[in-house]
C-alpha cells in the first residue's frame, strides 16, 4: 500500500510535473523562435507557457515540501535546541494543515464557478487551468500529515522515522 501511495505521489509530483515543465520549456522556445526569427508572436504559445508555468510552480512546491527542501531563513531557528525546532515545525505544520483544510472547499467551490470563464486564445475552461490549486492543497495536506507524524514520533517517543529517499538521489 505504501509503495502504491508513493508511486501515485511520484506520478503527480515528478513525472506529470516533468511533462508539464517540458511543455512550458518547449512553448517558451517556440515563442522566442516565432517572435524573433519569424517576427510573428504566437498567443497560443504564450497561453500554454503561462498556464503550464502555474501548474509547474504548484506541483514543484508540493514536491519541495515533500522532501523539506523549501528555502528557509533559519539563522535564528538553527540556534534553538533540537526539541524546540521540532516543536516549532510541529506547530507550524499543524497550523498550515488547518488553514489548507479550511480553504479546500471554498477553493473547490470557486473553481467550479470558473467553469464559465474560458482562456482567451485556447478557450479552455479556467476550471481545468486552475485545478492545480486544490491538487496542491491535497498534496500539502498529505505531506504535512507525514511531517506531523514524524515530528510527534521524534518529540514524544524519541523515535526518528526514516525520511523518504529523494527521487533524484
């Protein structure tokens, strides 16, 4: 079960994200070619780049959170003892999980309202273009749950569960 769950997360956060990133990269190259070589800018490529960028950012942010690789300003944080740092992380993860859980249904409701709005050039419903945000919320809630479990184990039971091995190692 654990391997299947990890495979689904890998599929979404790594493989689908890589395809979307490559789409963004190729459409950007196409834009440069169309604009500067052919002197005919392409609004289609511009929209593809814009929306694939949004998807890439959110899926990459959840992947970074999964492996705890976000940028931190931790000069003061690193001065605290390990138990205090774990407590700070635990409180922060619980707080963020509550905020994301509260925001999930309003986000989905608003996303359904976007069904009537279409992108300018491609005519794709904004529901599909911005579907990544509720997906991001679910992924963050999953990763926060794992982090909270690990922090509770370490803080109260002195057990350090092994971290998931990074996919690129």
